[in-house]
């Protein structure tokens, strides 16, 4: 009954989240991540009942503040704030029912769920545009090394045959969001040490930016030397999948290196 009441009370949040996940390329992985979160929580069900101290009462203020914030957020109609209010209430419920130690036990699933809360559009734009410029600048430098005449105007690159725009999707931020989520999941199931998990998470960021840089450079060079246009149609989709596979490969290599490092540190 408590779960049913919670889901009913926060039904507007789930409507917002599911609509955003379904309509945004940045968060389509949420439909795979959410079942994994439930599995992680279920696998920790025994550990969750280990702390029954009075300190769990500290969860009640969090529930109270989260509920007030939720009511305010509904009036202001700020989607991210509405979702954050539910997350705060959820944290408070966890602390109240299972004790403060539960936050450590459920750190990864709570982090994954927090990462599924969409970034506000204004903040997303502010983060994306500088990345677009950096990718454009780096692409221009690499393309010049191949002897290609190129002129860059902001995030638009001009070669004699065609102009290429480094759009938001090529900035790498979309890949960063997805790869950070994947790195946390891989670290949870495949690595033992906290240091290894953090290093894998940090490694996912440059990996995502690198593969998108390679994609932009490849598009320009293939068009210049072979007349092959990867900016639209089936080839564009295939190149996008190739970039994602390349990013996964880099992430897997990092994970394997970190796993070998963990084994070397293990006492014999």
C-alpha cells in the first residue's frame, strides 16, 4: 500500500521522466538502466535490514523537506526540480526504513537514478556549446595535418567542397552521459575497488569526447578524398553506431586494465 501511494503521489514525476526518456536521444538508455537499478536494490535486500538503530529517524526530516519541495516544484512546473524533489524524498524513505548505512549499500543505484534525471535545457546548452567549439578546433587542427584546406567559423568548418557543422550531437556530451552510466554499471559488476570504479568513470569522459572527435574528422576526410557523405542517410546512422561501438571498446579496454591492476594488488 505504501509503494502504491508513493507511486500515485509522484505519478507526475514518472510522466515527466518517461516522456523525456522516450523523446530524447541523451536518455534512451534509461529504459535499460531502470531495470538494472531495481535488480541492484533487490540483490542488496539482505544488507538493507542490518541497521535498525534510532538514527534512521534522521530520514523523516528529509522526507518532510522533499515533500514540501515537491509541492513547490509542482506549482513552479520545473521538471528537473520536480524529479529532484522525488529523489530527495526517496533518499529520506531509504534512511528511515533501513538506516543511514543503507545509503552506502545503495550508493550506486541511487547515483544511477540521479543521473537519469534530465539536465535542464539551459544548462545542457551551456555545457554543449563550449564542447562544440573545442571539438571544432581540435578537428580543424587534425584535418590540416592531412593537407586539407579548411576554414573554421565557430563550430562550422568549410572545405572547398562542402561545409560541415559540429552540432550538439557531435559535441560528445550525449556520449558522455551514456558512457558515464555504462561505466558505473560496468564498475559495479566487474570491478572490486572503489578507486578502480572511480577511474573507470573518469575515463569514460575523455573516451566519449575522443570518439566524437574521430567521427567529425573522418566525415570531413572521407568527403574530401573520396566524396563519401556521412552527414545524412543510412551512412550517418551507421557512423553513429560505429562511434558508439568504438566508445564501448575503449571503455572495455580501460576496464580490463583496471581489473588487471586490481588483481596485481591482491595479496597472494
